[in-house]
C-alpha cells in the first residue's frame, strides 16, 4: 500500500493524477465515472481526507496523514 504526503483534503481526480493512475484530468474523470475507483470500499467521487483508502484496479493507496 502506498501512502501519499499529508494534506487536509484532495479531490479524487487530482489524487489519481498525482499517483500516475490517470495522465489527464479528463482520463481521471472517466475512470471515476466508470466506477473503477473506490474510497474506503465505496465507489466515490468526492474530496478525500487523510487516512482514506483509495482502490484503483486492485491497487490500494492511503491518503497521507504524517508522512
């Protein structure tokens, strides 16, 4: 599982781009709309908070808290 540096919140599409899971904002939005992305086990499209777990194509990422 990969941990991302601490921030108060981040939009899901920005998170996907930051972790190279989507190369553009448009690609990130399509990935989200397709239902391929879940946050804490639930298909999600909103902002992320520290500690949230994002799953994309079987890979898990934790939104950073203190790293």
